[in-house]
């Protein structure tokens, strides 16, 4: 059985991403899943988060960096982030490149991330490269870091 699976930079359709979510529901072996740069849609991220919150306990590392989000879709990511609170993941990469036209949504997204950090007790590594966190967002993240005792690495590069 595979413990690591990387499909990095392979475009995955919405149906394919949802199939991964279904697979994770049943899988008890896979520890690392790399779907970075796979053009994931928000619905796929939602399905992954729901499965990780409710049934999968083996996956420890998830890379969903650079999802295919259009500016109007960023608002759908905001309610998904709290679902990662109860996951047993040790590593999440959510690197996003947000255009300047979605800066108000970026603040909401950063606030949701800060809430997730404040509540999550297992996450050790979080990648937020290219996220362009602004001053207020940095304050929210810093406040969350005062409460979070599990996070060891926060990558804000880019």
C-alpha cells in the first residue's frame, strides 16, 4: 500500500478531485497526498476538507497549493477553512496567488485562516506562500499563533 502519493502539476478535473475525496474516506494507509498545482476547484477542496474532518485519520500531509480559483470563487474558500480545524493533519499547504481585485476577500480568507490556526491542535506545518497577507491579516495570524501550541512552521514565502 502507498503511504505517499504525488500528482503535483497534473490537472485534475472536478470529478477526479472528488474521486480522491471518496478514496480518502475509505483509505487507512495514505499519509501524504500532494495535489499541488493540480488546478483544484473549490468544490473539490470542500469535499477533501469534509472527508478529513469526518472520517480519514491516516492522512498527515496535504498539499493543495495553487488551486484553480477565480476571483469570485475565493469567497467559497472562506467557509471551507474552518473545516480543517478538526483534521488530524500535521501539514497543509494552501499557497494561493490572489489578484489585487480580490483584496477584500483576501482579508476574509486570512481571518478564516487565523480562526483555523487558533482552534487546530494538531497542525505542525502550514504553507501560505504567495498569500500576500496584509497588515491586519498579519495581526490576526500573530494573535492566533499566541494560542496555537502545535504549529512549528509557518511558510509565508512568495
